[in-house]
C-alpha cells in the first residue's frame, strides 16, 4: 500500500518538486555570462534570506518517493521542493545530545555535532521557533529550571492517536509500525560501536552536552505527552528534529519522528545534524557515514522529509571530520 501514500501530510505541495537542486560542479558547464548570472542569483538569494529574518522559514525539503516500474516493483527516487513554515508554529527538538556516551566514537562525534546544532538552535530561536531540549533520562538534571518547569506546566492536550505506552531505554518508545516501514538498511544488532576496541555498554550520560546553550523561552522534556502539550499550547504543527542516533532514538523516542508523525505533526529531520550507531563491519558493509545516509533515506521513504542546516545557516551542510568521502 506504500505506493498509495498521500504525501500532502508532510507539507505544502509544490509545482517544481521534482526539479533537483544544482550542485556547484554543475556550474562549470555554463558560459561566463551565465556563471555571472548564477553568482548574482546566489547573492540575491542571500539578500532574500536576510529579508526573511522576520518572516516565513523557507526550507528546501527532500524526500524519497516511490515510482512503479514496468515489472510492478517500486523504485524510490529523491525529490526536492520548497516549503514555507511559520516559525511561530514550528519547534526544533534536540534529541539525546548527551554529555557522554558508552561508545567513545559516538561521544566524539556528538562533541563535533554540538556546535552546528547549537548554531542551528540559535538561528531557529531568533526566528521565533520554540527550542525543545530532549536529553532522554537526564531531564532531572534540570529539575526546577524554568525550561523544565515550562514543559511540565503545559496544559494536558489529547493527541489524535493514543501515544505509544511501550518503553525502551528509560522512556516511552514508538516501535516500527507494521506495514509502514521497511527493515532498517543497516544492521545495528551489535549496537553500532565502530571503535577499534569495542566499548563496554553502560549509561554514563548525566545531562545535555554543555556546548548546546539552553536559553530563556526554551523547554526541556524527554516525554512525548509533555512535548505534545507544549506544541498544542502554542498551536505548533511543525517540528524540526536533530540529534542522535537516527537509527535508534531519533526515530523511536516518544518525542521523536515516529510518534510525532503518527500524532499528526509535520516533521522534518535536519539530515546533516544527526549520526547513527553503525559499525561498518556489519551489513551492508559500507563506511559509517554512508550508513547514516542510508538511514536518512529510510526516513525520507517511510516517515518524513528532511532538510539541511543550510536552510537556516547558509554555507555548506555539516560534515564530520572523519567523513572522508568526496
Ligand atoms: Zn565505541
């Protein structure tokens, strides 16, 4: 039934949704005047971005849409298109960016990821987006702070579906929905440590990493109902989500992708501001970052579109230093 899915639930449709975004290397085939025109257009776009400071968030969403082939099988193709979101009706959720991790490689990457996540949060906040910090199982660290109290005090709101009551790893958990989602494209059954010496699994995290600022007006919660209440109270329909790890908590936590999509929210993953627990020695035997890209594609096929941080920050998408692909 997947090919029958109506993607209108994920944002407004667009007339040029199928047009791919040109890459820098595409420009080399243009003549000099054409290249200059491109430069002018780029400058114009930057000016438009500045002019939009107080207006709508202009986002370039990507998803993977199914096409039926002659033999009846499905092939998924990337599809880009513009979406405008009202920042006042948008939240940015930061998932499980803890101060520590049992896997040293994962912990190192979180330190690296924290800076662009923090910049993205600042840019979003400045535009009027509600920033929600969700360091699962660590919210008691923030007990009695205004940001934690704000989440606890939000008026109880009834979601259109019963939120999952299952639990995993210390919070409510939304497992894959039968018939909606294919198998994950990576084998994470070894928990995904890709360090030379296998790290011992334990729970060393105590709080969100200090490199991400928590500011006036933000909220702190690791609970799907609390997050739903916060969103309902402010009339927020749109959620941007970033953080770790995409194959686990960013999909499964009760405030994260699966549950929010099922509860009727329009969700978009910030795909360059995430990471996976994936060991390249496991199926499908690709490097760590290609593994992450495969899970991003999985999300775009079955759950929600994605954007990159460029839509708010300009510049280039974030890349980990260890990502040696070109
Ligand atoms: Zn490790």
